[in-house]
C-alpha cells in the first residue's frame, strides 16, 4: 500500500490494521486520522497492499 504522511510516500506490501500502521509512525488514533481510498477508517480495519492511504494529523489546542 502507498501511505502518504507529511509530504512523503511510504510503501508497505503486507496487510495490516489501521492501529498497526499508526504504531509504525508512533501515532495514536487521537493524534491522526487514517483515510483509505478516500474514506475515513476505524482503527481495527484491515489495510490491503493495493490501498491508497493518507495519514492526517489532527489539530488540537485552545
């Protein structure tokens, strides 16, 4: 799968859960949203090698 994050593209060839992908980038679900093929995912969804994935940091603060 192609994963776009912070202007870079990363490639992974094995299926993995959204949660596992976030861990690879040292992120939690509260810090980022994962979009697969244009649709926001849940953390237990399985990402497949042919998916186009974007990781988008959430904004917090006051």
